[in-house]
């Protein structure tokens, strides 16, 4: 059902867009058809992959088969807990200079050397 709905929606949007480009904006016929087809294909992809009643029933059956899955309301809490977990930190090597070190002020030894001249 979703594919039929996607095809109808793509046709309702794509064909008038192609006609608009061809008649009103005086685009070439090939460009108008290609643009209408491209937009129609994008709309078809979005609408045809949407959730339907069958998907909701499948999701309910999946939840009944696996009762240990957390409810949807716990996802936000789980994401917060995961974000606050400590991870590996990159250790910097002491001898490596950063890229921005060229833009900094010269070191004290270099300034003393310049003053002694």
C-alpha cells in the first residue's frame, strides 16, 4: 500500500513540476522531464519507506517475542547514560608541536637571543 501511495504522490508532484519547468520557465523538454522524474523518485523513496499499519503490527509482534527489550521511553535515558560514560582519551606526545604553534609568540629563548644582538 505504501508503494502505491508513494507512486501516486510522486506522480502528483513530478508531472506538474515538469510541466511548470517546460511551459512557464521555458526549460528544455529533457531537463523538465529529468527534474520532474528526479523529484518524483525522491518523493517515492520517502513515502514508500514510511511506516504503515503492517509495520506497527510487526513491531508489536517483535516486542512480544522479546520482552527484555527496553521500552522506547527509556531510549533517551540510555543515550544520556552512554554519553556520560568515560572513554579513551588521546595522549599527546610531549615532543610534538601543534599546527597552531607557528602563529604563537616566539619563545623566551628566541626573544632573548634577538635582544642580545
